[in-house]
C-alpha cells in the first residue's frame, strides 16, 4: 500500500508570521522595533578636531592617524600625522614647565653656593664644575662634600677630615671614564673615589680576570639610584667591586672617624660584659695608628691619625723592665709553642705592643720636623733631636732578649728593628750629613749604620724565610735605607751597601711591581744629583720598564714615565739638591705624570 506524505505548507512571510503564528501585542512589537533600530544605528566617533581637508570639504572626519578615512579614500594628503592634540599638548607643556622650574631652582641654588663659598674652597668648586657632566651633577657633588659646605648634620665629621681627601676625590672624579653616584650604594667613599674604583674594575678586571658582570646593566641600575627596583646592582656588589680594586686610606680614615671609636670605648669602659668589645676597639684604633705611621713615612709625612687616647689591649711583652734578661719562647699563629714542625713563622708575644711604642716615637719625631722647619741644625733643634735619639736608645736597651733581632731573629723582631731605625732616620734626616750628633759621630754615620742593619736583616730574612710568602713590610727597612744611600753614592764606603739594597728591592719586583717604580725613581734621582750609579748596582737598574711597556695601558700605581720626561721634571724641580725630600717630590710629580 502506497504511503502518501502530507503536503507541506508554504513558508509564512514576515507579515503572516507575525499575525498567524505569533500573538504579540502591538505595544511590545513597536518597542522592540524601536530598540533594534537604535542599536543597529552606528554611533559616530567623537573627535576633538577634523583634519584640514575634512574641514574644508565639510565632511565627517574619523581622526585616524596618520591619515583619516576620508583622505585615505580620496588619496589626499592628511595633516593628522603632524597635528598635536590639544589635551596632550597641554599635558606636555605642563610637564616641561615643571621640569624647567625645578632646573631653574637648582641652578639658582648653584649660584647661591658660588656666591657663599669661602675663597679657600673656590678652586675646588670650579674644579667640580669642570669635571661634572652637567651643572646639576656638580651641585650634587658639592652638597655631598663636607669640606666645601658647612652643614650642621656633618659639621662634626668635617672637623675630623683631612683636606687631602677632598683633593684626592676631585682628582679621581676628573680622571674617571665612568662617573657614578656613590650613594645610596655605599657610604664609605665619595663619588670621585667610587667612580675611579668602578672605572678601574671595568678597565682591568672585567677585561679578562672577572668578566662576570654585565657593565651596561650594572651601570644602568647603579645610575638609577633605586635600590628597591635594581636587578643587576646592589650595595653589596658595589662595595665588593670597590674593595677588590684599591685601598684608599683617606676614605678608610673618614669611615674610622665616623665610628667614633674612642667615644664608644669610653661609654663601655667600666662594663665588665663589654671586655671583648673594648679589646676589639682598642686593636682597631692602635692597629690603624701603627699602619698609618708606617705608610705616611713612605711619603715623608706625619701620620694623618693622632695617637689614640684609649688603653692598649695587646699582649704585653714579658721582662720589658728587667734590663733585657727575660726571654719567653716563640709561639705559632695559634699561640702554641713554636717548633720546627709548626706551619707558621714564629711569633713573639708582645711585639705589637712594642710597635705601638715605636709609632708614638715616630709621631713625636715627625711632629718636631714640622714644627722646626726652617731652623734645622740650630742649637735648640739639635738639643731636641739629641734628646729624642737618647729616648729611642734607652727604649732599645730595655728590650727583652726575645725582642732583639740579633738574639731572636723572627719576622716580628726584624720588622720591629726596621721600624725603630725608621724613627732614628726621621730624627737625623733633616740635618746636614756632617752634623756632629755626639763626639766622633755624625748624622751621616748614624744613618749609614741604620742602613747597614736594615739591609743585612732583609738579606737574613730572605735566606731564612725566602720570598715565597711575605708582606710588603719586609721592604720597609731597605726602602728607608736606599733613600739615604742615594745621596752618598759618591762615597766608596756606601757603594756596596747601595748595590745590595738595590738587589734586594729588585728581588721583590715579581710580587710587588712597585719595587721597579722605586728603583726607577732612584735612578732618576741619580740624574738629578748628577752622580752616576755605582758600577756594582747598575745591573739592577736595567730594563726596569720592560715588564709593563708591552701593555697598551698600565695601572696608575705602576706607570713608569719615559726617562726624558723624568729628566725634564727633575731639571725644573724646586727641591734643594742633597735633600731626602727630593724623593717625596719625585713621587708626587711622577704620580701626576702617570695619571696623565
């Protein structure tokens, strides 16, 4: 049986669908129709101003950049690419005006500083202006210089600082290829010193030895001055880089003054629970004073640090008042009795306490040299120097046997002897060589006897302990000796001693390149004095600069200027012929030549 399918009705139109299939009231239908028409209508984008073409043609402009839609359809040139929006222009002008007002205020501050600065510091301020990249940076460095501006918060620090710190900071700032702000990353040194240390690191260490820091990322973060947001720079990293480069004693002493060690010690003087703290503070103050005394004498200057007023907490030597009869055994670095199996050189208990005595005598001698300048050799001057010399000799006579180098030769007794001879030389150096100190003994003869002891002791040190592991203090005695011997090279009796001192200094040049610098300076002084080097010493003065001349750049500390430059400098030197101060003058001028 055939199945018949139902016939399909035609699809209803919009009118029939509305009337037959759906029953919607008229008000609802009218409302929906109105909403659809409203929503389907395209809303025109509001623009602040039409382009020039659309305004001329009175057309709608969509303000698209760089070309509006109407101009794009016609292929016309639209000015929307160069047109400034009124609101953005206003904001830009306001920001620029605020920046200019702030800069103007800073420049007025700089002008006020220039008007109010003291004449004594005017040159330093002008130097800072020349060294800075912009005046605002110059103003910042001036504000951070406690010696240029008198500010209540830093007045106590300013009184303690040495003017040489400011000069060093200015020189460092001028010569630094990378200039950065020290704060907020470190408070140990100022902008100039930190800039030089950072520059030196990236010039030398980053070039081969320590290439692990991205310079651009590091400097970008450091110059931002924002510790919280910095990713590649931190206070620890900045201080580590600075510490790895150099030791600036001026900056170290500034930090030492900030610590106010003596006031801190006084506050805990009678607190039994603070015994360890007092010992640490005492060691810091006295140890730094001894260190500065030795270093300052290298430049023939008095210690920048005065003697501490707090007690010494170093171990006292036994038998110091027993006329040298007492003797205690040497110990190792841990305090155990020293034997041949000990892994350290022998230590002599009490040696550092005695070194403080010597530092005090040296300070007194150098202080008198400053006070008596201009009257060297007068009756009053000789009386004071003879008295000081007697004090040193009496002190030597009270030394216990274990502190005497000729009885108990150790590194410490060797250093103590060289340090003591340094005091004697400082007393005698300003006097004419033939000045009679005591019957039959001239200043020259006494100085040469000290040179003999120091040179023989260093030779003994090299033979006993070798130059495998040692300190630069080992050179102290022979360095003082060669500064004396260079003025007596014409004396046949002094020539063998001069040659031996030259050899010993050269032997240390592999470990301390400064030794070559010293010998080169001595060679230059022989030109100045017009006295040839003794024949026995000449081999030690050949090719002193070869180790560095192959480098394109050399560190400031080790740079050796050409011989013609040195001769020119010494020819125009104002120093008096035959005076040991020539060496200090040469070192100063040589440093200036090396930096340039």
